[in-house]
């Protein structure tokens, strides 16, 4: 607790003083907190020393211990240690589970080790008995960061054949945002319609995704496209104030009027604040 308090205040001298006082009674948690604080402060050599001490005290039977080490070594940009701990994990736990693969792939993603990510993913796909979409999402995201859409879509299509219905919303969002950035709106809309049809009740669209759609419609002054998007979204849940603001901004950009917009907002229980009032004054003449 003291270490965390000092760390939150960036009091590194205080952190080291507490550790010195506790050196004979330092636990796994002590070195874990210490490593995290040093890594956050950019003191990588000290973070690595703390991780070495942490490794000496960890329970080798707990996978989470390895996951933590892998994540922290990636955080201090030390790929050789990431791979070393990964090999220790596989040796101690030959049946590598989904959580371990996820931790390793996330670490390699932080290191921008594309070849490593592909290798771990391929090994995982060949041995996993319970397909975990979280692992596939890391692979999809990694491909998209490299502008490799076809490869990302191939991973997605493969996952669709292996996963149960309703687990694809995050992947679809990743694909949609990439498509919108590359002006492929029709393909993005098809993914959105499919996401709505999946009926995953735990999913809600992100602000980034909706903003990306409306940015395209506003730039192209495509009010009809914006309204079609809203129709698709309302199949899932009522439109919120953020979405309505983006819709009205599209009308303003296109210099189109919509005399019934104020009534639509009131019917959906949207509060008309000063910003919205200013926008409505331009389209409800």
C-alpha cells in the first residue's frame, strides 16, 4: 500500500526507502508494484532488476505470474526476456491455454513483432480446442496496423467458422474503422448490419466507430447515407445525443433542412442544449 501511494505521487525516493525497510519481508506483490512503478517512470534497468527479484519469488505453478512478467518485459521493450519467460511458461505448462497465448500476443503487439505474433497465433490455432475470439482480435488488429486488410479479413472469416454466434462485434469494429479510414464505406456498412444481426446484447458501438461513419457522410455531404446509418443503429438501440449531434452536423454541412428534427429529438428524449439549439436553428427553418 505504501509503495503504491509513493508511486502514485511519483515519489521514487519514498518507494525505495519503503522497499529497503521491507527487504527482509518483500513479497511477490512488493516487487510487482516496484517493477510497474519503475517501468512507468521509464527507469527500465531498475524495473528489470525488480522483475528478476519477482521471478525468484513467484509461484511457478501459477500461469498469471508468467503473464505478468511477459507484460512488464514488453512494457520495458525487452523482447529477449519476453521470449525467455514465454519458453519457461511453455515448459512449466505444456498445455498452453488461451489466456497465455493472449498475454504473449498482446506483449508482442506492444513490441511490434509481427512475425512473432503470426507464429504464436498459428501455433495456437493448430492446438486450441476452445476458440477464443480475444486471441483472434489481437491478430486482426496487428494486421490492420500494418494495413494488411485481406489478411485480417481472412482471420475473421476463419474465426466465424469456429466461434459461436455473437462473439464477433469487436472484430467487426476493428475492420469497420479500418475500412472507413480507407474510404470503403459500403463494406463497412455491411459489417455494421451483420454486427446488428449478431444480436450480441453485450455489445455497443464505440464513439470512434460512429464518428468515423459520420465523418465520411459529413465530408461527402451525404445526408441520405447518414440517415440509413441511423436506421441500422436503431435496430439495435435508440439513438443517443452524440449520434443525433453528428446527424444534425451532417445536415448542416450538406445545407439541407429537416423541419421535423426537433420533434425527433424530443420523442427520443434527447436534451436540446445550447450547441444543439444552434445546429437546429440552421436546419429547422
